[in-house]
C-alpha cells in the first residue's frame, strides 16, 4: 500500500515562498505520476501541478511562473516550490499518485494534506 506524506506547510506572508515535500512509501514511486492539488474552505479541490515518471510536467495556469514541481525518484519524494504566494492560495495542499496522467485528478493514492495559510 502506497502511502504519501506531505510536509512543509505553514504560515507565510503574501509574496513569500514555501517548499512542499511529498514522500512516498512503498516501491512504486518511480513508476507513478505524481500531482499536487489544493482545496480552500468552501471550494472544490483544484489541480495545481503534475509530474510524470520521467519529469514531464503540467502546471495550472493560475500558478504558472510562480510554482515549480519536481521529483527525486531516488528519494521517492516530490516537491512543490511556491513563490509569490497570494492570500487566496490559502488552502490544504494534497499530493497524489496515480498510474496515469489521465486519471491523476481521481488518483489512486492521496496524502493527508498540509495546510498553507498566506497572510495578507
């Protein structure tokens, strides 16, 4: 059973930066597509970014140019580097893993989430 554990969330001022990490247990991280999602209070879960097994990635338009996704297969870890954070990006951020980029939004595995609060 693959388990995903996020870390790196917290309180940051608007315009600041954070780096999230997602560590995967198990032995299949390298063969899974990984993604980041977020959910703000009262809103639906929103796609942020995804990264394929060999590093190909997709970034949501809302964060393009400010957020970067990466992965280290040797460490079974995925990262989300976030710059110029905005107060409206306050949300719980989740990592996800799935066998296919086409189904990442309904991923097979999800982390427990990490809270990011951006103060204005």
